[in-house]
C-alpha cells in the first residue's frame, strides 16, 4: 500500500516538485535580500556617524567643563594660581598622592599625554603670571579628525564661559584667545 502511494505521487509529479523546493534559495532571492540589507545600511550608517560625532562633542564639552572646574580647584587648593599645564591637574593612574605637580583632580586620559579622549585632543595652559602665580588659563579641545571625530572645537578660560567654533580648527591657548572666539558661546 505504501509503495502504491509513492508511485501515485511520482506519476502526479509531486516528488520532483518537492525536491526542487528543498534545495534552498534562488539567486534572485539572495540578491534581493542583499540589496535590502545594503539599502538599510546606506540609510543607517550616516546617522550612526552623526550620532558618534554628537557624542564625541558632548564628551568634549563635558571634559572642558571638568578641566575648568579642576583649574579653579587647583588654584584654591595649592595657592599658586592656575596650573601651568594640563599634566599638573592629574597624574598617571593610579594617582594616589596629590602634589602641586600632580594634583590628582582629573582622570589620566585628560592629564597624561597624548591628552586624547573621545576623539578630541585637550590642551590647558596657565598664563598671565604675576609674582609666580598664574592668574589666568586657557583650555581647548580640538577634534582629532574634523568631520570624523567632531565638527567643532571648544575652549574655556578663567571666566568659565565655554565657547567654540564651527570649523573644528584649534582655538589656541594664548592669553585671551578663547575670549576672542566669538563665533559661538555655549554657556557658562
């Protein structure tokens, strides 16, 4: 009886049809799936890059604010004015004993060369010395690669006002350089 049922299926052409269905996807079906994946990737990748740039810029702004606060903490803690360099605000990890040379106020990513965090390079310099005390400072954050790691550069000084430019070009650390950057005031 079982053999008779198989013979009926063969005569009706069912066995050959089911075999061709079990072989897998056709080339056209695979090409359609690949095309759909490529279209989704073309839509998603630019948005992911923009989101990464925005995240890097947000991190840079936060780090500039942190360095500005650390400069004020350093000036009030050590009585020598603002730190002469960014390395004075931190120290190599683990920073355990605070001194004027390594105050252990900020993380080592920001204070130990190459001073790079989230696609931005950071520089802070004490300036306007009077009787061995720096009465001012300039800090800036510059994208490592403009339009890849960030689009804007940021700076701050002893006033605490955060400024930036839309070109991504380094602002500089000379006396009054940040205050002269009037293209964009982020806030204070």
